[in-house]
């Protein structure tokens, strides 16, 4: 057999190859058992050396044939060869192991389960989950100025009366307690603790009484970190007779011009949620401004009776009473109530006892005789046991002014079985209830009918129905010059006097509940002691609407 030429490629085929073999895609004839081929890169020919089959050679040897077999050599041209497609198996990459397959399968199962379970869990959880919003803490600071500059909660007590500021005890709107009296350069300074009104809503209310010219600035309440920096100086003042509130370069002026020697309830409101400033006079909106940036002062003392703007022409000359700061924006209805609700007696011991005024002016009952707390229409009530039972409160300025509107509402529960009249509300100019001027405003006739009375030189009245014994009924009494005297029973208008004038005492009146001191018998009401209970007594210095009376009757 000749040697391989240099550069040839040798291919050896196993003797166990099939009769029709596929080796590297080359077709092998069936009658070739074994071959060795050489493919010359130069001649592109394939040499096949065929021999007899192995079995023939073995047989020849066994037969004793000792001859040599000469191989038959034939050169096949390249174009005589036929290539067949390879049938290779689909193999997975070497990195795809059994462990990898298992892990991948587990992840796929987890993702499928999550896609099903999580949405279901969210659906069921949605019905049980509530969103909780934590509201900011609301603080109310109240200065009564009843011969003290300490606030009612004893927080802002580090105060100083500057330059001889004093108190007046006989010139308040309610003729109750005292008021802060300021002239020229007098004021109150409270250095600590810091009252944080920055970036928040707030309401400041007060009763004021101007004694001198209304021109210039009259400071009521202030706090200033920087008097020349935008939004860092708070000043609530009267400027040229009008309410004025500002944070510096962010101001609002009211529309009404205030008069001298007149009591006014004033309110300044900033609503941080809507960036709105509002001012109110006597409970009525007097001006507003939107897009008002927040007050941003981070330090500064409280000043009452002056501010840091327009020094030294910034002092209040007059009286300031019942100053209240609340760290939220009060609504218009709340401001109206604060300005016109004179007192509210709930008689609930949890609210301070049967003598405590739960209204905005702290006008507590001053005299109590044989009155006890019992279960009431709402909470607790005041029970009058008959002889010598009554209580009295002072400071009802509005009731002493001719033709001024007012309202009185309450629940009553008469208990006497031998009912024969009785005074529920007695109005008088003096504490004795007997001299100068007095009327029985609400009470019962001798027969037992509820009645209301007013005075205009005579005693016009409205006589109402018989009220059931040992049962709560609501009684409403309102007056205005246009509508006259009106009587409501259980929230429903029962009768009216029509247009009429009211001739009042001209004094800061007293109200006595349950007794008339056997004096000033007037109209159809039979005086004397009332036997029974009363609850939820409100006195307003305006005429309530029918809807407002109905709301109180059904509270």
C-alpha cells in the first residue's frame, strides 16, 4: 500500500460500519466493508482501497490458499460522491443542568401562584382596610382679662402689662368680669412659650371697643419674627376704621367702617388648606382674599394691644375683651354663633357643673338657690323643687337695648300636679328683680298654658298650648322689630305678635330662671316659682330663623 501524500487528510472507517454508512455526510457503497480513503487537497480526488472481506481472507487461509490478494484500487472523482443531510440530535446546552431545570420550574410555579393569589388577597383586603388621616392637634387659648392676663388654660402666663395697662370691671359688653383697658402706648407682652401659628390655619376673635380716633393702626394681636420680611410678621389690627389682617406684603382689608364707643365682635381667619384670609364684623363676613400665602414666622413674642408694624403709631386705644385664638379655621356659621351666642347652659356636671356657661363668653350663673342636677333631655338638667328655687345670670346687654333682636330657647319639663302658673324667665334691670324695669318674659298662665311676653308700653304676648307634665317640650322665643314676638313649640311656629317695637330698660340686664321675686306681674303669666326641670338654655343676641329653632328642638 502506498504512503499518504503530504497534506492529505486520512479517514479510517471501522469494520463494524453498516453496509450503508453515514460518515461526516459521505455516502459509502454497500459492498465495501473496509476502506481507507485519501482526499488530496490538490487533486480533489478520493482514493479507495478495497480488499476482500474479512471473512473471505479468513476462509482463504483456512483453505490453505497461500496466495497474496492484490487490492483493487479505483480513483473516484469528487463529483461521483453524494452528500446526504446529517441527522444530528437536538442537544441542550451544557449549562442546562437538571438542577437548573428544577429551580426554573419552581420559580415559574411560584410566579403563577402569585399572579393568582395576590389580586384575590387585595380584593378581600380592600373591604377591611381603612385609611386613617391623623388630624393636626387643635389648641384654643382664651384670655378673659378678668383682672388677669393669664389665659384660661394657664399656658401663656408669662405676660407683662406694659406702661400702666389696666382692667375695667364696669365697661364690658356683658357687664361681666373685666376687660383689658389700653391707652396711648400701653399693651400686653407675652414672651414665652412660643405660639406656633406658622404654616397652619388659625382663628383669632375678640370683643373690642374703640375710645379715640379710628384713624391709623390700632393693634389687637400680633407676632413678628421679621417686620420687613414677607409673610414673617403677623398683625391683626384696625386700620383707618376697618379690620385689617396681614403677614407683611400679604394683607386683607375689611369693608365696614367701625364707630367709636361701640362694642364689636371681630374675627380674623386664615385657612391654610385653601390659602384664604377672611375677616368678620359682628359675625358677618366683611372681606376675604384667596391665594394668600401662609404666615411663616418661626419665633416672636405675642403682643396684645399693639403690633410691630408702623411703630410707634400702632397702639390700641380702648377695651379688648374675651380674646380667643384657635389653631384651625372656623366656619362662617361658627363665627356667627361666637358673635351672637350670649350664653349656653347645658347643666352637665361633666362640663363644669350646672352653673357653667358652655358658650363663648364664660358667663357663668352667678346665683343659685335650691337647684339640683338631674337626668335631662340631653345629659343633665336643672331641677327646680318649688319654693325658693331659682338661678340668676348677669351680662345681657342686648336685652337691655330697645328694638334689638334676641332669642331664648330651652327644653322644659313641668312636674307639678297642682300646676298653677310659674315664671320660667324673668328679665330685670337689677339683681333684685323688682325695681327700675322688669318683665316675666316666659312662663305659664294660671291655667297652665305656656306664654311669652314683651314690653312696648303695654305687654303684648302670645299664649301657647298646655304642655304635658313630666315630659320634655321645647320652647322657642324670638324677637325682631320686623317680625315681632314669636313663640315656637317643639320647633314649630305656634304664634306671632306681628311687627312691634320693644321698649327696653337701657341697662345691662339680668336673667332669672324659675322665679320672678313676686314682682313685675305682666300680661297673662302668673308669677311665682316654677316646678319642674329645664335643659339646654340658649340666649342669642339675634333673631333665630325657623330652621334654627327647629334644629335645636330636634337636637
